[in-house]
């Protein structure tokens, strides 16, 4: 039985100057400009990740909670499927073990879907 290779990507960002109320946001001219602007804040990049569900609102990563506690935003992409970038606010980081944490997030609908609106 053939499976889908784990090739999701996650970018953990720190210091991104946006907020959940959208009083501070960014209005890029293109998908490329959007990704370039946000990815400039990258602290960690994770590749070859299993499918990331945007509706579950949490992911487990192989970093300690202390390592990612200063991250406030993330981007993720499921390369085996649409390749769409999902943008999200990190709302909590939970300790799982010394080398693993759970990141709780809320999708940033404005950034995620701004170029999908006709």
C-alpha cells in the first residue's frame, strides 16, 4: 500500500508585527511577497513533516518548549497536496518532553485566504 511521503513544511517565526485583532497587519501585493515578508522572521524551519491539519489547531514539534516560546507566528504547507501556505498566530506552547512541545495556533484567515477571494 502506497502512502504519502511526509513532506509538510513548517516555519516558526518570532517578532512578527501583526496581531489577532488585525489592527496591525500586512497587505502584500502577491503570494510571493507575502511569503517573503513573513518568512524573514523565521527562527526554525521544519521539513518532511506529516500532514498538518489546519482545523486541529495544534501540532507537535521536535523542539523544546523553551526553544520556541518566543515564536508568535507560523506558516505551514502540505506540499503533497495543494502546496498552499497557511498563516497562523501561535497562541500557546505546551511542554511535552525535554525535546518535544505542542504548539497551539489559530489560523490567520486574512493572510491565509486573502488571495483566494475573487
